[in-house]
C-alpha cells in the first residue's frame, strides 16, 4: 500500500499520512456501522414517537448508543496505526521505525530494541488513552451530560496531554511545509553499506557548504522506490550500482562480455532522467565465491577456475535464490565445471554462520560483505567474467548541480576513494564492531582529508 | 359534536407485504376519553397506534389530529403533542431517570427550572421517590421503569397519550398497581388516552370506551 502510493504522492511524510488515514478509516467505519446497526429498534421508535427530528434521533440515541462500539474500533485503530507508522520509515517518512529498520539492516540489536520499545510505548499509551474513554463509559457519560467528576477528569486530562503532544508534533514535523529550497535530500537503500555511503555524501556536503542535508535513509524496495523519487524531485542524490542501473532502471540486457559501459550508462541517465553519475567510488559490490584464506593458500586457489578443479573437496552453501536464479548458480555451472561434494541451500543470513561452524567450505558472498573480513575469507577471481559488475557511484539530479555547482566538485572528489577492501572494512566497523554509520563515515572522511592534505 | 373529536381515523388501508392488516378502517376518539384498543395479536391494534403517531404511513386514508391532517410536514409538531409509552423497557439506557423524564421537555426547549419543577410535581403522581432521579434505567425495577416511562410521556402536557401494551411485561401485582395509577392520572390530567391491550379485563377496567379490532 505504501508502495502503491509512491507514484501518486511520492515518498515521505505526506504519503505516509495518506496511507495511515486510509488504513485507519476501515476499522472505524466498520465498528461505527455495526454499532449503529445494533441500536435497539425499540429505542429508536421511542425517540421518534416522542417527537424527535431525525437529527435529534441520531444525536440523542444512535450516536451515544453506538459510541462503545465506535470506541472499541478506535482503540484497535490507534494501536494498529501506531504499529503501521513504524513501516512508514520504509518510504523515508522517518520515525521510530527508522531505528528498527536501520538496526535490522546494520545488525544493530540496540537500535532494533530502542525502536521497538518506543513504538510499543506509543501503542500502549494510545491504547490507554482510548481506554480511558471506554472505562466506566466515561465518554458516553460526558456526551450524555451525566458524568461524574471522576468520569469527566478521565476524559479531559489525558486528552489535553494528547492534544499538547499532537500540537508539538505538528509544529516539529510540519508535514505541509514545502521542502526548504536550501536543502539537499540524500537517500539510501536499506543496507549498512548504503547507510555509510549516504552519511559520507551527507557529511561531505555539510562539512564544506552551508546547505542543509535531509537524510532519507533505508528506503524500502531500494532502487524501485528511490529512482522514481529522484525523477519526481522528492530525493536528490544516492549511491547506485552500475549493474542495478543497467538491468533494473534501464532494463537493458547485459552485453556479451558482461561489461557495462559506464560512459553509455551515464549518457543514458543524463538524456532520459536528467540524472548524473559523479564518477565511480572505486568498489564493486557483486556476487562472489569465497573460501577460507588458509584453504586458498594451501591449495593455491585464486580463481573460479582453480576452485572448479578442486571443487570435489568442497561443500558449497548459498541462499535459495542463488541456486534458483538462472543468472546465478545454473549459469555459473555452465561456465565453470563445478563438482562440489554437496550443495547446501539456506537462508541468506545463515550462510556465514554455516561457514563459521564448518558446515560449508565454500560460500557465495557479496564482495563488500563485512563478514569477508570478519571470517578471513578469500574472494576468488571471476576469471571468465561471469558476474556483471555492480560498481558504486553517486547519482544526483542535474538541477541540483546547476543550483549548487560546488557540490559537483566536492562529491567528484570521492571518485575512486573507496576500494572493495575499504568498503568491506567500513561495513565491518558498522556490522561487527557496532559503530554507527555516521561515526564510521566521519572517521573515513577525516582520514581522507589527512591523506589529501599530504 | 365535531369539535369534541380529537383523533379521526378515516378509511385507512394498511398491509404488511401481501397481508392486509387494516382495510378501509375508520374510527373517532373523543377528547378526554380513555379508549382501549382491544384485539388478538395480529389484529392491527399496535399498527393503528403507530399510524396515529405517524410512525407508520397508511397506503390510503387520513389521520386527523385536532382538526389537523397528519402529513410529513406537521408530523414532528404533532408528535410533540402526544405522549408515547411503549411495551417493555424503552427508556434510554445512557440517560439518567431524570434525563429520561425530561426528554420531551428538552425537545421543546423548556428551561432547566421548569423541568425541575415539573418533575417534582409529577413524582408523587406515579409514586416515585426523588432519590431515583440520578440513577440509570438498569438500576431500577421493571415497574419503576414503566412509571418513569409514563412520566416521560406526560411531562410535556400532551393532548394525547398513546400507550402500547404498557403493562404486558410486568408481573400481575405490579400491573394491577400501575393500572390504578394510570386510571388516576387520566382522571387528574383529563387528557385523551389511547391504550392498546389484549386483555379484556384491563380494557373494561380502564377504558371509557373500547375499540374492538
């Protein structure tokens, strides 16, 4: 549902609000309807018979008598909406959900717990608030003008608090304010690597210009949702991979040798989308096959071809998808004569665990995975160029570059500055050492400036 | 004696689906009378009461209340001049006993003081105590509920009081007491009462005239 609305209203807070309102209406409408339907006909007849107008019948009889049912629907809605609001982070609307997703993507349990507890707390508070309305029929009594002081207070005080909180939230967020013209919105996909790169871009801009950066990190669906948002000018810049851009955005077939022509890619982006690639950052995050460094050294395995020759000594593990997709293992097997002892299919997140426990000796990796460094893996060379390259580069709207020409130079400076090993290291710092992406980016930029200074 | 008739029912036809309930039915109700509509279940006695109140619209025929032909335009106006007591419990459960009693007075936008005074006057008439006023209907007995229902129907000094088997859900002892009470109220208020009942004894006991359906 969030995804469906993206083409209509774009990503962000407005989209999230629209979706949440539509979702929330359903249980309220349903409980209101059933509440009204269950008002005893005899009471309606009595009210009509005594001379009430239709409006009076509704106000005096239908509404108060349906109120308990309406409130129970409202209570469900409040809890549901609070929970759903967590998902709004997926479309860059921010909130506590962002903590959860960032935690999930960077394997940071602390963030997940913080986000979850925060959302639960809001849900409980909301539930309690509506609960006060229901308790002792307080709201019904207030509406019927026969409430005791206790019943009245039960409605008034919590509601004043909620109102104050809502006003503060509105002032703070101001969903209707148009985007400040002096800001740049940087996006990222929901992976540790993307969080780090997003921070590197953001901090580079913040440290060297007066521009404000709005961070829309961890957008669900990645390219599928980020690219259209750049076109609709909701987002300004993010890091994309050449392979993804070629296959998923341009929807072109790979050339014979799997070599993606960066110049052609960039030109198509400029012509079709008015988007520009500011060079490539220097690393390639593609599929790879890895074995332990000891094995590699002992058996002198450097390439996929080497591995194929000795594959009868290895058990190979990969995620289900890898065995399924024709552009992954099935095609790979045709090119290299692999003959593993055994193939283990497993969940993508369990591969490294299986490797660590010795259940598998060869594994498929993404070449910048933190675990490559952590488990001391050797990523072998794809000597027949089977996998297309997924080289990372900053994609930015040309309009922004025209408006703030200084940015182009700043970001182009990052060209070639992050090797595949460096990216592994940065991912390692976030995922294994549990540093925040912001800190990792900060250190990286500091070291970069030191080097440049020399 | 035309001006002594307060309700005229003329040539009413009414059916539920294909079943004819009232066929070319006519009747007059005299001012100040206590008419009991007597009949078997299904004879159309409650239907007739609802037609007089405008809750049901006949297929043809007229209802004339105090020389005024009942129509959608004057329906609410006319109903405000009638009291209506239903079978069983029809008190509004979310309102206090007092709020139930002054329901019609509030529809007529009477002042708070007027309401208070009026109810204080009526309480002894139906034999209810003041401490009941702030209770809710579910906190009082069935007989008390019907007494509250009667006050609700007469507090705004209606020209006509319509009652649809008001005592049918009560035990015989309570019923006897309430019959005496209603008879007493009728004599004191001198208002026109129309009561639907299936009990001949009740009709004979209360009615100044009986309309057999």
